[in-house]
C-alpha cells in the first residue's frame, strides 16, 4: 500500500517592522564635478566619492535599510528605486 500525504512547507519569512530609510556611506567629492551645459552631452564622466584618489577610485554610495522581524507568512518580493538629485 502506498500512502501519499500533502507536503506542508512552513518558511520563516521576514516581515517589515520599520519604514525603509537610506544610510549614506560616501558623499560625492566636493568640487569633483562642475556645472555642464546641455550641449556638452553626457560625456562628463563619473561622479567621484569624497575618499577617491588617483590610485583608488571610489564613488558615492548609499544603502537602503529595512528592519525586519521573523514570522510565518507568504513570500513577497519588493523592489526599491532610489532617485537621486545632486544639488548644492
């Protein structure tokens, strides 16, 4: 006799307990870029980070933080988009 049982999978899934926030790891370098006219196009190059050197190039960086707790629930995937505006 063959018995078949339904398989039950229970996962520990994170649930959000705080609103997401941004942590800035590296700011853009002061005076690293200058104002550019539209006619100059997009060939302005990258934006260097404040700790960038000739031998070790770094770039502005952020991290999106979301504090989680563990609970039993369904899996939901969420994407985040960071929109940055560089102004002085």
